[in-house]
């Protein structure tokens, strides 16, 4: 088992999105550092996917109220401010 050369984060990111079989998956399975990075990246992309879904789906009234509040906070109209 060679662990001395971990793949770069770029490659781990690509792997997290599109897992490929082979030495890479073997390495990730056996390397705590890389498996942690991959699982973090997956959590991140799962969150992004959830947010994207929430953005396209009809939000519940309470979510919509909160989003409107956030949008008002974020986008202050300079002409009216
Ligand atoms: Zn590694």
C-alpha cells in the first residue's frame, strides 16, 4: 500500500462528484485523510444540491418569508436608503 502520495484536492473533488473504481477508490478507502476530504466534499455538494432544489421548488410560506427578509437585508436599494 502506498500512502505517501495522496491525490490532490482537485482530483479528490472530481472523484467525489464522479467516483471511479481503481486505485483511486482503493486509496480513498484506505487513507483516512483522503476519505475525510471526499466525505466533506460530498456533504458540501449534497448541501448545494439541496439548496438548488429548494430554490427551484415552491418554498413553504415560512421559508419564503425568511428568504424575503434576508433578501431585503442583503439588497438595500441605494435610492431609497
Ligand atoms: Zn490519501
